C-alpha cells in the first residue's frame, strides 16, 4: 500500500508510514491464536505500557490464505526513545500449519483510525505458514 516502508528487518519486520507502524513478529506453529495473543500482551505490551486497556474479547479474523486468527485493540502510554507516548493499536495473532505470526499495528490515538484500514488490508492479505 502507498507510503509504507520497511524500516527494520531481523527476526521480524517493522513497516512504517511515519504516523502509523506495523510490527510483524514470527511465532511457532502449533500454538492457539488466543494463547499467542495472550502471551504477546504479557511479554510485550504490559511490560512497556502504563494505563494499558484492552478491548473486551477477541475478534475472529480470516486471512486471504484461509488461516484464522484473533484480533484485539489496545490503548496506553508506552515508553520508548526516552519519553512516554500515548498509543492506540491492534494486535492480530495468526497460526498456520507450519508457522505463526503476531501483527502489532499502532499510532497516536488521533491518527490510528486513519491507518487502521491500510493495516488490516496488509494483514488480511498476508500469508502465514
């Protein structure tokens, strides 16, 4: 989609359009998407956020390749680059036959709604193991 650029590669990938970000992290196969989402909350979001709030329940999502995953929204103040920044985002956890992935999309709360459609389109056309 227009304007999105990879800025970091390694074990995962970070895509950005300046105001919006999408982190794609690999996960092992065999996990339940809901368990994978819960682990991401405990290991990544909770340790880095103040005032973290999560949406109620998990939304079921289906990728173009037929894989099924779960999605939840979050909001909080996150530490990074020497300052605390309010962020809003969504995490999508998907597990395929041979691999899984966690997609974490975020932006400033006043901008996220504008980035959300692009991010969801990228995730829903992704191919996960």
